[in-house]
């Protein structure tokens, strides 16, 4: 039985449809991502799953419970970290975990969570004195203190610097290693690609695609990009005439060649014959970014 089952979820605010016929399921033990642009309906979907908002239509089941009618049962099995978490500025990390642990019949050991999430040296620090990354770790700890079987993490790295973001990713992986299923909401492609086993792309309130990160990227096609620099004249027209090349862009010393198939071999051979030596050469294949742009762009065109 899936941990989460969603069928035809719908939520409206007056005349605005925030979520329209969303369906997906989440299996036990996976990190499942909900990916989409701002305003796509990601947070509304999560709020309906966790009982924070009542849905207007469809069916939702979390461990067999309906979030609209079984909120007490959900509270014992689901931990939630929302986009914005705030505590009293003079409350310490240990005090916050102890307070939240008192809400549950069988809580996790706060000291163990402090160690697991790398907060031992900040256990006595006030909330108001924590950095952004440290606050996110505390928020995750608070979501786990009830010993949940499912952790819902909503935009947990928004506003963090690259190092803090990477550190937080390691924390999420350790959460999954504890046997907790993770539902991760994000709009960062790299985050989804690094962490998620499967991803539902939501755009304009609908599930536009659902697959593994690799599956989504491969669906974007076999497009390749070669980027390099050179101060020598580039045989632009000859490059464009190659059957595997679809586009050539020259911006000063920077050259970008797009194409498919044996692109690298064909371009390298032509450049060598022309006596052009490329520097800072990079070859990029279709990525989750490409898939995301293609999927959301198609929906925008259909809506227009």
C-alpha cells in the first residue's frame, strides 16, 4: 500500500483554481519530489495532504487516513516542515525540541536528533542567534521529533547559501536512512535531481509529468551542447552545415554549438581541420532543467 495516494485533488480560492485534478502516489522509503515554479500549486497540494487545508474535490489517503477527517491520526505519523518556521527568539534549540516532544505519546529522543542533525554545538543557542542553515536543521528536527513515518519538507533550502544547501541535502538523506519516507517540495532543479527517487512536475495546478529524474531528463531529448572559447576565426557556416548541428551561437570569444548524435566528434573534427583550438571546452547533455523548461513551456503554450 502506498504511503500517499492522491486522486483528482482540486482546490480553489474563489474564482482561482490553485490545484486542478492532481493525482500521484508515494511509495514507502522513497524521497518523492514535487517540483514546479512559484505559484504552481505545490504548497497548496502539500497543505491538503497534511490536513492544513480542506480540499474541494478528489481523494487523498495518507497511511490510509483522510487528512480532512483523521487529523489526529495523521499527527502521530506525519512530520511537517513548512516554508517558514518561527520560534520565540529566546528559546534554545534543546528547549524547542523538548517542548515539541511533549506533544507526542512516543517521541524521538531530542538529544539523538540534535546529534543526528549536527546541532550539538548549537543545542543551547537561542533561535534568534541561529543562521539560516541552522534554523532549517532545527525545523527538520522538529518535524522528526514525533517519530513520524513520513516527513513533508516544503522549500527547505530557499534562501540558503550553496554550502548550507548542500549540508541540508545531506541531512535529508540521513532522514531517509532512518526509514522515513520523504515528500520534498522544491523549485530547485539541482535539489530535485540530487535527492529524489521520483518527481512530479506541477505547473498551473496540474501534474505535467511524473518520472525519475533520469527519465524526465531523457524525455527532453538527446540534445547536446558544446561550449568553448577561442580567439581564432570560427568556421560558423561550415559548422551550421553539419547534419548533427542544429544551432551555432558566437558571442565574442565564446561559442555554443547545439546538436544531436555524434556532435562532439563532428565538431572536433571540423575545428581541427580548420586549425581552431578550443579552450574551456564543456559538453552538456539534456538535463532536468531542459525537461522542466520543456514541460512547463508546453503547458504555457496550451493555456495561451
